[in-house]
C-alpha cells in the first residue's frame, strides 16, 4: 500500500477517488440545503435525521472529514512533486499556451476552497458538535421547534459572510471545472468519452456552486431584518 502512494499514478488515483467522494457529498449537501428554500419543515426533518443517525455521524462523517483532509494534502504533495520534477504546477500541461488558467492555478483555488471549508466548519459543524456532545442536547429543538432552519438563516444575515460564501463558491466552480474531468482521466475513464465528461463536468461545476450561491442569497435577502 505504501508503494502505491509513493508512485505518481497511485497518488493521482487516490486524489481522484477522494475527489469523487467529495463531489458526491457536494451534490447530496446541495439537495438537502435546497429544502431550506422550498420547505423549512422538510429541511428540519432531514437535518435532524442526518444529525442523529449513527451511520451518518460515526461512519460517513469521519470518512468525509478524512476525505477533505486527504484530498488537500494529496493536492499539495502533487504540486510539490510536479514542481520538483519539471518546474510546473499541478495540472499544468505544456505551458500557459496549452492549458487553462483554472488548470494552472488549481492549488490556489484549492486553498480558497479549503479556507471556505474551515469557515463552514466554524459556522455549522463545530456548533453542532458542541450542542450535541458537549451541551448534551440531542433533541434538535429550539424554543419548541427544530433549530436547524433558524441556525441556517442566522448565518446568512451578515453581508460579509454571504459575500465570502459567494466568492468561495465561484472559485469552487473553477476548481471543479478542471477537477471533474481530471479525476476521470486519472482513473483512465476518459477514453472515447472525454467530450461528454467535459460537458457533464462543466454543467456540474456551474449548477452545484450556483445552487449554493442562490441558497445563501435567498436567505440573506428574504430573512435579513
């Protein structure tokens, strides 16, 4: 196994697998958060289920955290290895003339996304863990109602925080625009279908970040009083 991670192909495959997992999580996360726009009650119910289900809390959540940490560490390792090998950045192909700005700057968009994830953890995950396991309140209730929708809306009162979310999701979209196809390419799955994967990746990299932006703006404009 250690030999697998020491090889260039092994590192790229591991990077791709973690990317697939995180892209699936983003899609699932978007679907749940969209419920807050259309049905606060449904959002509360699903959030409570996700927040109290043992499989989600003690199996999927640790895997998610590991995948986030692993993906970014592996990205930095690939960046350093590529610079050391030939003086070019991760995902850079034959100079600026033959590669996009996004592919040449994956490391920087990745750093912004990582900073956003830290902010997101501070906003939502850490308070959730504190409420459930430090305070010991597993009910999910606040003043006789589920607290999840109320807490979500509260986070989008500040225009600065909403602005940070919007910028972060734009950069996430740029990161995904290259990373989606790159992940399939690392797995050797682009033969004969690269154009289709590029179209799907382009749609994914626009629709998913835009969905999150719409959610943030909706709650900021609708509930900011």
